[in-house]
């Protein structure tokens, strides 16, 4: 199916509403304006081990829904040698190539995100050279790839990878990528889990093809309620929607946008979502509010995630979770009614 046919089908179904003019103006050029994260597939030790495998049919479904891009979480370190030269498994490269080709077949841009590199977070002194070697190989492998292939240098720097340590390593990663890919879009973010506070501390290179990212999961006790993949998760039953909660949301996005203007870079919301254990009405209300806050500041966004713990699609039912689908795309989908949070 061609890109032209996909666009026509989406328009006929009413699934491709236009972005606000402010977003189009401020985010001109950067292709990932309406994105969804493909999580728990290629960032697992083995694809499928965490409950999801990326399928061609899913990419087609994503494109038809109105998304223009996918962010693919990739555990490159799980598929590379432990000793220098840290060679990435050719079979793993071939699998990434396959996903890229499938995404491009449906007109989707694709973000290759280095994800779940736990050794690097814990011991950057030991793993930093390996991360540089991995990005050197990735940059070489995709040097001639279309511009719709985008690089995100590292997801959520944290633990020992903070402050000046992350600043130095991020500069090294950026330089090795730029040597082979002078015109490719690159995404970088601050420490402390790609928080807005981390973004405020981060000094980015002056590069018009560089986009700054942050992740938004506030309030944590709402977005992570009932999580099953770690101990001590917040209990289920917390709502969202008070006036105070909405004011906080607006302030945070105003702040993130101001940081981008001050540095001369576009700012992109790389992750936002709430667990599937969250009440669906509150979850949709929060999703709509976050999406609108991002678009009001001219930011593209990437919903977390497609089909797992924060999913907007149900593999079991083989259908979108429609309150979330509408919250992501329909301007009038859901009234932001007040509820305590």
C-alpha cells in the first residue's frame, strides 16, 4: 500500500486532523510530531520476551490512525560484544533494518533510541567507551539511510550518569554520529530520567538538526498506579483532573518550551502515558490535557506506549483503546472535567 493511499484512507476515515498552526510553525522540518513508542520489543534481551514483537500490520495500523512516526526502543548493548571492538550482531542489525523498511513503507519516520543500557547508567566510566563504539557502528551502518531515520542518543540518563558525566559522554556520542551523518536529525535530553529539571541543566550543541527531549509522567502516583514491573508501585484508584493539577501541567510545559527557546532548539515530548491499571476516564482526561499542552507550545509528542503496560492499543482485543485514541487526535474528544487529584 502506498503512502498516498494511506493518506487518502486516513482522511476519508476522519483520522488525520491537522496540527495546530503554532505547532506546524515552530516544529517545521522535524518529522516526529505525532509519534507512538514501540516498547518492550527490541529493548528486551530477546524480542518477544517482554510480551511484544513489532509486526508489519501494527506499523500499518499506526500509520492509518494518524501517527507520523514511531520511536523504537532498542537495547543495542544486549546484542553487541562485551569486549572491544564491541561489534553489534549483524543479525540484530538486519532485524532493525527490517523494521525501518516496514515503517518507511507506510510513510512513518522512525526514531532509533538507545534504551535500557543499565550498565552505562551504573558505571559510565567502564561502559562509556562501549556506548561510543556502539554509536560509531550505528552511525556508519545508517549513514546513507533516508532522513526519516532519526537517532536518539540515550534514553533517560540516570544513576551515576548525571551532571558533567552525562554532559561529557553526550558530547562524545553526538560527535561520532555527526561525523558520518552531518544532516540527520538527532535527539538529546538531560539527566534525571530526561526530566525537565535535567533539561534545564543540559548544554546542547548549537545544531539546527538537533532536537531536545523530555519525558512527562506527572503526577507519578497517578501515571504509575498499579505498575507490575517494580516493587512499591502506587496503589490503583488515584484520579486526575483538579484545577491545581491542570495549572501544574501548564506551568511545566511553559517551562520546557522556554528552555528550548533559550537554547535555540526545538523541544519534543518523547514519552508520556499512564498505566493500563488507571481508570480509563482519568487516563484519557490526562492524556488529552498533556497532548494539548504540548501542542499549545508547538511541541511534537510521542505517546508511551503502543501495546504494553501503558498501551493505547489492545493486542488482546485487536483494537485501539478508543478513549485514548480520541484523546490523542480529536480536539473535542473529552471534556476536561474536574476531579480531585
